C-alpha cells in the first residue's frame, strides 16, 4: 500500500526538494546576474541620454564660434571639432531612438520614450534631425559659404538663444530615470516573490520530510500518556481500595475492641472498689494504673473510631448555617468554657454546603484545643471568623486563640494521626483530633493549615468551597 502511494502521489518530498533547489538557483542567479545586467543597461541608457543636452549645447556654441571666426586656422579646428561632436551626437540619437546593438542598449525605446521623440507636440526626433542636418551642413561648408545668409541655422540659433530643445532633452532624461526606477521596483518585487517561494518550498519540503517522524513521535507520546494514565488510574483504584480497607479495618477493630475493653475496665473498677485499702499501697497503685490505662485506651479507641467514620459514615452535604453549628459546639463545650473562664466570639459566619455533624466535630476539636492549650497567666480568648477567598470560590474560616502557640517545625506534623507535642500529664488527649479535622476538611474539598508564633497564640484556618459561587 505504501509503495502504491509512493508511485502515484504527484507530490513527494523529493520532488519538492528539487523545486526548492531550483528556486534557490533561480533566486541566486537573478541576484548575481539579473540585477547586474539591469544596472549596466540602465546606466548606459541614462548616461547616453544625459550626454545629449551637453553635446547640443557644445555643438551650438561651436557653430556660433565657427560662423563668427575670422582666422582660417581657427575655423579649420572649429570645423573639425564641430564635425566630431555632430557625428557623436548623431550616433547617440540614432542609438537611443532605434536601440542599436552597437551601443549595448536593451532594445527599442518604450512607448513613453517614443512619445517624447515622435509626438506631434514635441517632434523631438524631427528637431534633432534638423539640428543635426544644420550641424553637418555647417561643418562641411566651404569658406565662402560660412555666412548666415548662405546657411540655414534656425535650430542652432534657437538652441543658443533659448531652451526648447534642451528642455525636451531634459524631459527625455527624466523619463529614462522613471522607467529605470519602475524596472528596478518590478525586479525587486520579483526578487521578493522568488525569495518567498523559495522559503515556502523549503518549509514544505522540511515539513513533508519531518512529518513521518513527527507522526511517530506523536504516536509514541500518545501511547506513553495512555500507559501512564492507565497506571495512574490503576494505582488510584488500588489506593482507594487500600484506604477503604484501612478505614473499614480501623472501624471494625475499634468497634470490636470496645466490648473486651469494657470488661477489663469493669473488673479493674470492681477490684478497686472491693480491695482498695485492704491490700498494701503498691496494690492500690497498680490497680490505679490499670484503670487509668483502660480509660486512656477507651478514649484512644473512640477517637480512632471517630477518625474511621469520617470517610465511611459521612452524611450527604446540605445547606448548613455555621452560626447554629458554632452555637451547638459551644453548648457541647459549656463545662470546659466555664472551668477555664474562656471567651469565645464569632462573626460573619455563612451558610455552606456541608455535613452538619462533621462540621460540628471540626469546630469542637479546634475550639477545645484553643481552650486546652493555654497559659495560666490569661483566660482563653477564641475568635471565629469567615471571609471569602481572593477568587471568590470558597469560604476561609479561622479560629484564633491566645494560647501557647506552635513552633514552625511542627506546623505540618500536628495534623498527622497520633502526633502529640506534649505528654498526657501536661495536656490530656490522644493526638487524633487535628487528624480528624484534616480528614473532615479534605472530605469537603478544602484544606487546613496553621499560622503561629510560640507564646503568641495560633490561628487555625480551613476552607470550604462555596458551591453557590
């Protein structure tokens, strides 16, 4: 099939390459030869036409001097000079009118030039021939005939006293200049056309020669992109499946651990109730450690269960009034707020599309942390605000406190699961709260971050897309 196409195709890269080479050769030949010939021809014609007025003036003056000369020797020299000048003028005129090859002229004159020579209003050719006849007659006249009465010197005298013939010859020179400029302009346009044709043929040739390779590269790129997309899609499915399995495992594990842990806690509390004070002090201390460990284990499992439920037990999004969410959160935290004498204020909270339960959990974790991580010198102050982002596509919520702050190197780490910056004796907790916050925000299509300076409080910010924008 390819061979058939190669035989029947009228245009091939090889043929276009040959055309391009021919165009280049023609262009170079024109540049090297054509313009030089044009320059030589134009120079010859303009030079000869420019010499005519000078020769007419020279011959007219010689003729006048010859008629007025008294010395026979002087007359002979003037006669010879006049004859030579007249012959040269006659030859130049005949060459310009007829395009004589002996003068290396390009051919017969153009219609514009011939109109100056032969128009009835100008009759330059007739005037020049009459003038030349007068010159020849004067140069061949005998000594006795060299008087104005014996010779017809009308054009000679007219040329000496006026400029009619000279003006006509000057107009002829100007016409030659105009035609030369027109020819140069036309040849320059031809030069530009040849140049553009050469460039076009070269570009088409390069394109045709490179097209198979470009097609191959495009196919290779498409194949590579297709394979890469398939790999990414497969790994995304595997990752989603793995995350789902991990979430399900965490949920099942934490749920199934609840019952044996409650049993351990019940028996430890029974031991404490029945035998506290009846055994030695070490026994009471050991029982206290066991009960404390069970309580912390229950809190850890409950938080892990909450973390797993973010992705598996979430509710569909619906319009949620954030003012009501914050009010509900503050009601849940009434005891902590009263114990710490905390002041929590909010303003500018919008209505967003969200899971109301998870949004409550998000605010509760952030506000409880703001109340918990405080210095004893000042009561907690928490400010909750919401503003539009720069692109008007999301709401940016911020929870600002006056607490102990967070060092810059820990700003990313605190959002990981089980990541704690303090011991449980300093600040109670399991280290899952901010991880739950991050997971809730990401489920809603936003992001969460913190800005803080140690000792000067922290500002936790998160975004919720504005689906009405």
